[in-house]
C-alpha cells in the first residue's frame, strides 16, 4: 500500500485521513454488526476531525463501502486510509478510499 500522510485540516476542502478503527469497532460492537457500524463511525470521525455541523451530509463512496464489507460483517479492516472532499456550499462531505 502506498503511504499517505494526513493532509486534511479543518480549513482545507480535500485531503487524506488515516483512521485506526481496531479498538473503536472491535471492543464496542458485536461481531455481526461491526461492518455496518464501521460506516457510521467513519462518518462520525470525519465530522469530528473537520468540525462539521450536523447540517453537513457525509456520503460514503460505494467503493469504500465495498472495501469495508469485503471481509464480511465480522471482520472490517482495522486501518483505513480515506480521501475526503468537502463542498461547503452544498454542505456535503464525500468519503472515498485513498487510491
């Protein structure tokens, strides 16, 4: 895998983030719900790190969703590198896998 530095700050409109989901997911949620909760946790983390209001909609790219579910509901990835693009006029943040 390529190395991506976290280039996303609160003021920028696009960049990369690395999310370490291992403990956030595996300790809190039952095995059958881990992949579904991972998608929600990613949206929460993007909102938290960028300090986005509740008015902002966080859209997860289907490719990222497929990557999360590729190993089944019980074993989502522990580490995810994502690309986030924020449209402040439309109040939408799009999350896609870093490629």
